[in-house]
C-alpha cells in the first residue's frame, strides 16, 4: 500500500459518511486504522471488506433507483 492508496481510503470514508453509507464508512475506518498502525497483514482483507461494502451499496442504489 502506498500513500495514494491511503488517501483513497480517506476519500472513501468521507464520501461514505456524507451519503450515509455506514457499512462502507466503517470498513474504510478499519482499513485506515490498520494502515496507520502498519498492520499490513490486515490491510488487504480490510480492503476486500471495502470492495464488498461498495458492491452492496451499488446493489442498493440500483434497486432503490432503477434506470
């Protein structure tokens, strides 16, 4: 993980909080904490949690606001 990845996590956390996506914000918060502690063994699985939360949010938006 490089500093750009870390900034991405911060951006995701902020955006998720802004729109009320609590599961996504929580996943990003956990990944941020692990990165700050240099707990690299946890960062990758936590990034997978972010991806899962993004997909759940996408599915929710697609159901709520069909095209």
